[in-house]
């Protein structure tokens, strides 16, 4: 499972970087940048929840919206956090249930 999850994250990485190339070709990038930022923020928030970071409830699914020029860097940082997390776990630990900070007001909103 550990290898499968890692490969899935790396496949996602490849596809999302292809998407960044396409976004770069757009004249109006704002909407795409917002949704790509959401991908980064979501990965960061889920990791914070799994790691039981006390700041997790305060983290936004939608903010910050990164400047286009910082999207790939922000994505890479988020991805590396997940890859490192997976690599630090044994196969048995991957299957353990993780408790996380639950939903907070506004978690489902799309501002």
C-alpha cells in the first residue's frame, strides 16, 4: 500500500505539473490559480489534521491563493510533505487509523 500511495502521489504530481503548463498559456489565469491553490491548501490542511497540528482548524481550504509564479514551488513543498510522511511509515503504520481535528465552521464553503 505504501508503494501504491507513493506512486499515486507521483502520478498526481506529473499530471498537475502538466496542468500548470496549460494554465501558463491562458491569458486569464485567475480562476485556475484559485483552484490549483486549493489543491495545495487541501493537501496541507489534511496533513496538518493527520499530524494533529493544533493550527489545522484555522487553516483555510481556499487561502492563500498563491501567485502563479509560486504555484509550482508551493505544490512541490506540499507534495514533499506527503512523500516524506509516507516514507517515514511502515506498511503496518499506513493501515493504522489516524485521528484528526474535525470539521470547523466554514470547512465546506467555497468563498
